[in-house]
C-alpha cells in the first residue's frame, strides 16, 4: 500500500510539474510568437506549482527524504531513535489533521470567490490545503505500522 501511495504521489508531483512547464511554454510561445498572451496562464501555473509542492512534500516525508537533524538521530541509542521516529510520525499525523481542518475552514469562508484569470471557483485551488493535510495524515498512518514491525522484529532477535 505504501509503495502504491508513493507511486501515486510521484505521478501527481510529476504531473503538476508538467502542467507548470506546459502552461509556461505555451504562454511564452503565444506571447512572443503570436503576440497574443494567454490571460489565465500565470494563475494555472501558480496553482499547479502549489499542488505539486504539496504532493512532493508528502512524498518526501513518506520516503524519509525530508530535512532532519541527522546529528541528533545518529547520536542516540536505537531505542531513543525509534521513539524519535514514532514521535515524528505522530506529529506529522496531527499536523496533517490540523492542516486539513484549517484548509476546510478556509474554503468555507473564502471558497465562493472566483479566480480572476480562469473564472473558476477559488475553492478548487484553495483545496490544496485540504488535499495536503489529508495526504500527510494518510502518509503518517501508512508509516506508523513500520514502528510496530520494527519492535516485533527486535523482540524476536
């Protein structure tokens, strides 16, 4: 399940980056070759970048590629290291829930506004906070069983 979720996040991150690239390329070509700027291009590229950053952040957390204090992790005994990893995952779970809830509240209050460039409801773009929070919580829930497996493997040795 964790591998499938990682692949989904990788595709979503890459897809968001491709959308940014394609929109900026088409906009630049349209502006300089045809002398016809695409009005909504900057807005779409910006929001695709936001979604891509959210998906990429979750992917980095899930694969332990995020920034961390290595000197602290390597200077403590294995038991304390496991506790630090567990605390980190519990904090990520709580943070994901808080971000999702905050995003939901934000969309309720300001989601009825239309985006100026595309005319689409801003709730489509503001929902990135909800998606990021739920995605982070799912990633944390997928990582939590690893702590139990590590503890069981150590007790069997």
